[in-house]
């Protein structure tokens, strides 16, 4: 090929590919990033009594997932109770579909307008957080929190106004026993705090203030820890503070700087991108990747139990993988995954998990509660 | 992501999204698929922002790899949605056929199109293209050869332009 043709091809390709990006691209990407992040936060509490899967985006196919649960234990069948569908196209927004156990069909969740209103606009489907037992979902928009229980899309629902409300759109997270919601109350220039919402009694706990007053560069995330008896506060300055539910500081630990660490259910370990950090001994355990030729950063996904954690990883063969690792970083199981997943194996407390999938352009067949 | 990182991310998207979308569009051949590909890759980057030394390189790699994954998935028999009716009206080796480069590119196999984009738009060396696409350097060369031959057949105007050559001399 002559240099002239190369130049012409380059120029033609350049001209051909010159299209205007959507105005909302950064917003949409940040929204998708947040969606991905929220799954990781949710899984912190993932010790459930009922086997459940929450499929992120579109499950690719039952055939693909039939490789089985990623836990090291015996395989079990899992029911997808909800999934999030990402339509194609610019500034896409996800749409949640939940399983109606009466009909076995996936339907759009019924959510009051008060909690669907975000920044003045009425969102078709706000971000749902499915409880670990798969029987409830929750959503909050900063001013209201809403839960529906007694089977997905069932009649038992609760809507509570948050007063004072959140100053930022922060994710809520379920406790491991699926009974309570952690609602962060935080924002720049506002004192950090949280409220606990009891989904069974529909009661909203008092606002618990935390000492930290986040700055512009020191915003924090909150998560359940210590088997739902305490709250972990992750700070951007590589510090984790553990509080009682009344806001009393129990311990404070400096940790390696990672953007999205995930704490183990018992509160002892942090799953980081490239390994594990023991909060007690302050020792790091780098994960042992199946190939030294890593191409994309591994991403912490969650914990199966106190002894196993999961990362998403993309290898030289271009397939995304979910890696199940022991605390020492030893690879227990690897599942190839064509698109990758932003989240979140869920567990029934016995290490049984399912693969949660990210896909494009196709929907789950609306048939009798797809089983993985 | 803290406020500073978010600001940096937004600036990055504002400055580099057109170039990134160009590559995504040429990789996928469809605008919507390109936006999906870029958005998802940007979302991945956003969640790792504080750890990325070279965000553009990361986003590009994420796009390449995700696209390869899509091909594989498609090859497993899943349907592919499309927003454009193929413009190819006849066999690609029809000497009378005159197609735009856009249509000609769409007629290429995914891997062929990717090789051309990486080689001639992104100016990556053969070795890097091979690494990114998970194929050998020899396959990169043969794929490039076949893709160019097909493009020339469909797009004769792409052949060396003597006027340009003369003007440059």
C-alpha cells in the first residue's frame, strides 16, 4: 500500500467518522458509572436467605450463564427477580423490569411519582436496589425513600419522606437480612450522616450525625459492615472509619488508596482492585491473576462470603471474567463473560451466587421467571 | 468520584469525545452502537479515574476489547440489532459497483474494519493491533491486505490519487 493511499484512507476514515457526540455524553457516562458502582455497594450486604439474582442490564442468554454459579460449592438454580435493561442509543437510560411472581412475567415496577422525580424531571424508572433476599426493592431520590415488599411488585409498599433530605443523590443499601436500608445523608458543606429505614415496620430512624464534614475533595461513601451492626465510612483520603449505628466512632483505619473498595460482610477485609487488604493486620494480599498480561484494571465486585471475594477482570483474550478469589488471593473460579458485568454476585449465605450480566440491545424473554 | 475528579472527567469527555466517538463509530459502523460503546467505556474509566495515568489510552483499549467481545458474542448466535439497512446492492466484487467509503466499510467483516481503523486512523503499529485484537501479526497483515483489496474493489476512488502525489512532490 502506497503512502499516498494510506494518507487518503486515513483522511477518508477521519472524515467519515466525524460525528458530533451527544451533549449528554458525560452525564450519561457518569450515570452509568454510578449505576455500576451502586451494584458494588449493594453487594456488601449480600447475605441472603433466598437465592436470587439481580441481572444488571440484559442477561445475555440462559445458555451462557448455565455454566453455573460461581461459588465453589454445589450448583443451585437461581431465579432472576429483576434486571436492568439498557436501551441502545445516545444518553440512554436504564429501565428496570421486575418479576411478577403471580404471572412469571417481567413487568415495569410500580413506583410513586414522588420518588421518581429527580432534578425536577419525572424518571420513568429510577434506580432500584434489590434486597438480598430478592423479595423487596428500594429506591430513593433524596427526598423520598420507597420500598416494596412481600414479593416484587406485590402490594405491600412504603413511601416515606426524608426530612431533612439528602443533599446529594447517594445510593441506599440493604442490610444483609433484607430488613433495613442505610440512607446516607451527605453533601458538600453539610455534615455527614445517615438514617436507617426499617422496611418491615416502615419506620424511619433518626438522623445520625457523623463527625466528618466532607469537603469538595473528601466526599465519602457509607456501607453496612460488621454483620450489619455498624456503618463503614470510606473517605477519599484513604481512610475507613467504622461507626456504631448511633454514630459513635469505633475504629479508624488507613487503607491503600483505591477509588471503590468493598468491605467484607464481617468488616475485616477490603476488596481492592488488585487484591485484598486486612483491616486488622494491615496486610495486603495481591490477587493472583490467571495471566500476567493484564490489560484492564481489575474491578472489585463484591463478596460471596467472608472468605471469598469477586473481581471483574479483562484478560488478553478480551473476554471479561468474574474471578472468585480466596482471601489469600488464590483464584478459585473464573467465568468468562463476553460483555463483562459491573456487579454483583448475590449469595444465599452459603456461597451460592449467580452471574450478573451486562449486555446490549436484547431483552430477557418475558417467560416464567428466567432461571439461570 | 470526588468533585475534582468529576470535573477532570467532564473536561476529558468534552475535549476527547469527538475523537473517541470517531473510532467507536468506525469500529461499529453504527452511530448508536458507537455511542453505546463509548459511553460504557467512559463509565468504566470514570470508576477508575483516580487510578488512570492515561485515560484516553484506557478508554480506547476498553472500546477495542469490548468490541472484540461483541463480535464473539455475536458469533455465538445472538441477534445483532442494526439501525441501518446495508447499502450493499450487489456482490462486493462487482466491478461496476460504486460505493461510498461508508458503505464499503460497512461491508467489511468486523475484524477487517477494526484492523483498518486501528492501523490507518489510530496509526497503531501492527504489533499493537495484533495485541489489541488478540490475533497474530501475520493475521493483521493478511486481514489488512484483504480489507484493502475489498475496499479498493468497492471504492476505486481510494486508489492512489496521482494528483495528490504530484502536488506533494
